[in-house]
C-alpha cells in the first residue's frame, strides 16, 4: 500500500473511531476491562490494528473484552476497506499507524510489524 493510501484509509478509520462506542460494538465495560489490562501490561496493541495478549495469559473477562473490541475493530476495518478499495488487513494496519500509535499511553505495550512487544 502506498503512503497516500495509508493516510486515506487511516483518515477513514479515524472518522469511524470517533463514533460512539455502540456504533463500533464496544461496551463501556469492555473498554474499561481492556484499559485496566493495558495498564497492567497484560494487553497491548498490535501492528495489525487489533489487541493482543502481551503475557499470553489473561482471565476470561479480559479475553472476552478483547474479543468484543477486536470484533468491533474488524467491522470498522471491513467498512473502511470497502470504502477505500483496500483489504481489511491494510485498513487495520493503517489504523495502527494513523490512530492507535498516537493513543498509546506511557507504559502501555505495542507490537510493531515483525517485532516483539515493546513498552512505550
């Protein structure tokens, strides 16, 4: 994907992320659970635009919240991909580059493409 395409898809995903949580299939409870798990270093952001387990282990509530949020993100990426003529994978990667990285808080984990987990 060309740099211009990434920006276009990233902008479309950013606009979609500005929607209310219900519009992206994310409950307040799931967000709070994942935010706490991020702060604890259990969950991090991946270069594909999805949440992942940093430690490989998490309680069922964290796994369920991650699944809910990742499902909402997948729907957004499919929508942005269809609108911009790219694959959902490309839309997810663009979201990571354009949206997710800028929202990482100090101490949170992220996993760049082809790399291991790093702490901001």
